[in-house]
């Protein structure tokens, strides 16, 4: 195993010197192509989600507009554009209009450093260019930083609406993004350690022989859970939970402004899927065995097929989760992120760093090292599934309504806490009085 890791690290990565030499017209062509691909990909993903979920629920789904219903998403977009554009009277109009734009622009910018393929020849010219707009030594950090800016659009959209439900949805989204971006960042540290770089093109080159999704499986699993939580997709779509927040941060939005929020959500879903493909599934490299059967599988424009195939695999997982799992309760969701996911990610990051140092320096028997890692993994699983303490163990009982302070004093409508403190775990089973009274017996007679 360690020998395989060493061979992976010995792969010569693609240097950053291949970038920054394209003329302006070629940079503009790449940018326009990325924009068009993302817009068309959004329309296709919406259609795919409706068809897959319909199949799971034994329904037909869109099948009228265009072949197989492919034009249904386009028809919905035209319908949104023609709807009445309403701005609430209590809204901050400037921020209300800028929030959707602030949410959607970072979603497009993040694809600037995603490698779609190797260097190729531009059609009808003699110029050779990489299938990537640009790259930098800290490209992955750039993706996470730009993606974090998009959260301001959601928070400001909820705040500027002048609605309590929208404000709560925006605050939920900010808290959710912070908690799950911590675990996502910890999962990526292991990739940086083994790739020796934070450049996306060099990380892909480091996986030419072995994908990081296999040798860093815990990081891969942590990233997959975190990416669902960060992009607010079901079952983690708490910022727009219809049951308690009507529609969440975009409750007051309509027409094209709502369409921009919708577009940002689906592009972000494609962004985290493309980043997972780049960091854990070898990027644009062909799957194992294909290169031995076909030497040109990683040459020319064919790597685009492998990249988008892997990306659609993650998108299908998003759709599968939405059609299978119910929405979590918000306190359970946040507790899982802070008390489970982040500690496990931190412990695994420390373990990967120790393995990396010992592998390079030597001096430790690898058999004992692997045995110690197995024991630590078993202890982590035990702690991971260990239940929460009961209510009475840590939380004192709240004062009764008669003897305690008035929760409504001062005009703040804060209801008193329930006796015994906050409710933890599942709700208690309902019980009904089945005893028959004389009145019911007379009525039955």
C-alpha cells in the first residue's frame, strides 16, 4: 500500500508554466464556452432530476416538451422570465436586487480553475492550449474562497426581504455553510499532503496511477457529506425548509431574481461535483483499464467524456439523496456537523500527516503503524456512533412557569423553555386514553 502511495507521489505533475500564454481572444472563447456549458448543464440537470425522481416514485416526469421532455426546463425558464417581478414594500431595494447577482456570479467564477482535459490543439489553428481557463498554485483555495462569497448573496437576500422567514433562512444558510466548510477543508488537507500541491492541474497529474478517492477514502466520504451540506441540497436543505420557513431565504423573490438563485444552486452542485472529480477521481483521466485497451484515451478531446461522466455520477448521487431521504431536523444537522464530522475529519487529517512523515523519513515498522491506525479507526467508529447523554445528565431543569421569570417581560415574545430543558433525540410516542366513559357508552347505545 505504502509503495503504491510512493509511486503516486513520484508522478511528474503538469507544470503551471502552461498557463498564462493564451491570447485574449482564446481566453474569451474559453470563458464563453464555460458559461454556455454551465447554463446548458443547469437546464439538463433540472430535467434529469425530475426524470430520475419521477422514476423513483413510479411517475412519468416531463415528457411532452421536446424529445423525452428535454425542453421542459427551457419552457420553465421562459415562464419565470415572463412572470411579474414583485419587490416587497419593506425590502431594501438595492440589496434585494444585488443579492441574486452576488449569489450567481461566484458560481460561474469557480469553474475557471477546473481542468477539463490535457493540452489540445485549437481547431483550425496551430495553437496548443490546456482545456482549462487558468490555474494557480492555490487553485483549490481559490475555489473555496470564491464559493464562500456566494453565501453573502443568500444572507443578504434573506435580510433585505423584510420577512422573518427569509431572514431565518439566510441565517441558517450562513451557519450551515460555516460548519460544513470546516469539515470540507479538513478533508482536502489530506489531498494536498499527498499531491504536494494545491494546483488543480497538478493534483490531477498526481492521480495518473492511483486515484485519491481510494487511498484517502475517509477524506472522500467526509467531502461527499460536506458538499451536500454546503450547497443546501436535500436532505440538508434546511435554509429553504417549506415546513417551517415557507420557502426560506428566497420566499419574497419572483421572476428572474428567483431564477438566478435557482441557477446558482444547480451550478454550485456542478461545482462541488467537478471539484470532487478533480480531487478524488483522477479528474479527466480515463478509468482504470481503458488506457491499456486504448492508448489514446487520455489524448485530445476524449478526456472531456471521462470528466463529465464522473461529474454526472456525483450529480446522480445528489438526485438519489433527494428522492430517498427525508429532511433532517436543524439541530440534529448542526450537531452532526460540529460534534461528529469535524472531529473525525480532524483526527483523520492528523493520521494522514503522521503516515506521510513516517513514510518519507522511515524508521518505523509499517506493520505496527497500520495496526495502530486500525485501532484508532475502530475507536473513532465507536465514538462516532455513541449516543448523546440524556436530558437530565447535563441540563438542569427549567423553572416552572409559575415560579420562574416571565419570558414575555419587556415585550420580547420568547416562550419559556420546556420543563427538563431542550428536547433531544426523537419525539416521544403519542399515547391516547382508550378508556370508555359512561357518556360514550350512552352515545354508542
